[in-house]
């Protein structure tokens, strides 16, 4: 700590010792309150001065001191419950000497309880006239005065507790996140879905193509993988007769960190028997509109420089999207170009996008989509029909076996959801896994592992099924106009903090 910070800490410790000498319990076990600050504002915020004079309203509440204005024998202070603020007024001739001495030893950041009657000041501000003051906890470190002026933005994420204290908008983001999860849960429950819990430690990393985190179980002496997706366990439940299941789940992928990626993230994943991916296209559109209605109260909202309109949906095949958004010189690509490696290589040369010549036509098409199209999809856009190499768990298209029945939802230039008609042919599934193993042996760390038990489950028969995963973090980014995923995760993963002397 710098010398100024050390002096401030010493001063606060000294005041804390003086409080104890006055007989104050430094850390009481409990505080009985009549109202929270938010409840006081909700119930009495509309009362006039005359109404308080005619009908006395007494309250007992608590909060953290955010400001103090002293005028000798009287002082105003502001307390916060993390969501709202309330002013109190303490006067020497209203409280006893000990109570006033306690108040004089209180600092900004301390947590206190106040008891008294409500009134309005001459400026009309709702205020508690304090008759009793309760000391509840000491803040030894001073709160930052200009939090938004901090140059190290990561400090807000490292010390989220401090961020929440001084920045009420942060709390609003996480209240919105909570409401999004509640409304999605309600939407699914109303349609007869059953919420389940599946393992977070897997013997085989499956359900997605991603690099997993590895851990070790000592008693069994086996390596385990943190879940990259719950998919294969949820589909086992569909085999078992649970025709509509969902899980709001945490997943872990040992991949890069960016404004849109965190190694630990939250998804809702759900499966619906006797359906295909087209059914989920309609289902997804209905869900997003309803969640927006419940959480935001509107279907149009700002996201960065754009206005998102959830009443304007578009559906394009992946190849149609590349053709539509191709903005390089020369003619636009044609459908047949995506199955001809030489023509694909020519598209990469024209666009200047880097590529590996050893990649398959399907993987090259996927890269073109990511580079040419993804960031341009602002209003809700469903992109469907993906190359089979990108989707080892999806059902093939009947008329085009090199492509599968899969769609992704894009909003605000981000992938928000991923869905497909589930592959339920055990022999086809085993062949796909074998192809993925070859890719892994060739150095693809994200290729899918072989899961013999899942194939065994399919041998008992899984009905036609559609499944989908929706990223909760990214939906929260959209609904709160947050440009970084770190803003919507309470404790995002960060690089280790550099130690300074």
C-alpha cells in the first residue's frame, strides 16, 4: 500500500478501536429490520410531507454508507442496499450522546442500521430522522471516489464486490441475467419440459467439438474431463423415455479468452422427441420474443451501434448466406463452388482469407462463413444446413448427404444458439466417431472422442429428436447492451494478477 492508503487504514483502525471502547459490538450476529431500503422507497416514495405529518411512518433499515455531509451538531448521510439509496438525518438533540459519538466515528463504506420516522426535507428528499443508530460492520479500505476513471478495467472484474458497491448498473446486469434464466425456465416448463441435472465430470469428453479441461480422480485413479456439453447424457434420457428434457448447465472449454468467450460458460440445452430442426426454428423464435417481452418489455433494443428488432427474423442456408454477403471483386460464388476444392481455394485467394489447403471442402466452407458473414448478422438470423464435417452429431439431409440438418441463430453478429435434428442411427454415429478419431490422430485437439456407451444407448432406439443449446452469457450481453462477456459473468477467468512490491 502507498503511504496515503496506509494512513487512511490506520485512521479507520483507530476509529474501530474507539467504537469498541464505547461498548459497541464490532460484528453483531444479526440485525432485525422492518424494511429494506428498496421496500421503503416502493411503499413510501409517493408520500408527501403532509402525509408523513398526518400519519407517522416509522422504519428500521440498514445499508452501506455512501456519503456523509456534516454540519456540526447535525449531519446527513446516504445509505445503500446495493440497489437503491436512502438519506438519513441525525441530530445531536434527538439522539443520546453515545449514539452521536458512534456516528462521528463512522466512515463512508461502513454498514449501519438506522431507526426513526420518515419525513421529507425542504428540497423534498425522503429521509429518515434517526432516533437509534446501529453499527453493523467496519469498512477498513476507502471506496474509490471515481470508479469509472480507473484505467485498469480488469480491476472491476477482479474485485467484483467493490464494483457492485459503487456501480449500481452492474447489479442491474445480473438481475437481468437472473430474469432471463427464470423466463427461459418458465417457457420450457409451460411446454412440459422436465429440468434435469447431468454429470459435470465425464470419462469421455463429448457432446461438442472442443478441447476439454482434464482432471484426475485419485480413488479410482482415472482421468476425467470437465463437461464441454451435456448433450450425450441428455440424449440418453430421451432414449429412456424422457421426451422433453432440459438443463441449465455450466460448461468448460479449454480454449481462448475474448470479449465473447470465457472458458467457463452457461447454456440452456434442451431436447424434444418426435421433432426436427425446423420445429426448433419456430420454437426458438417464439422463445426469444417471449423472453424479451418478460425481461425487457420491448422487442427492439440497442446493442452497441445497432438496433436489434426481434420481430425481424431471417432464415438462410449457410451457403446462401455466403453468397448474399460476399462483397469481394468479381462474381458471387455459386452453390456448386462449395463442393469443388479448387473453386473454394480460388474464393479464399480472392478474399485474402488465410486457409489450410489440407482442410476438407466442408471445413473451408465453414471458415468462409465465419470470416465473410458472421459479423454482418445483426437482426435475428437462422443459418441452416451445415457441412457434415462440422457437425458429427447431426442427422444428414436426405437429398444431400454431405450436409446435415443443423441451424445456428445469430444476433448482433454473435452466435447465440446451435440446434440440429439429432443423429439416432447407431451405425452412422459410430462411423462419424471413427472419422473424428482420425481427425484427432491427425492433430485436431477439438475432434470428438469415441463414446461406446452412447452408441450402445442408440442401439436401444432413440425417437426422431431435435436438440438445441442457447448461450445464456451471450443472451445477457444482448439484453443488457454489454460488449464484453466479462460484463455478464460475475467472476470471469482472468490472467494472474501481476504482483508489485
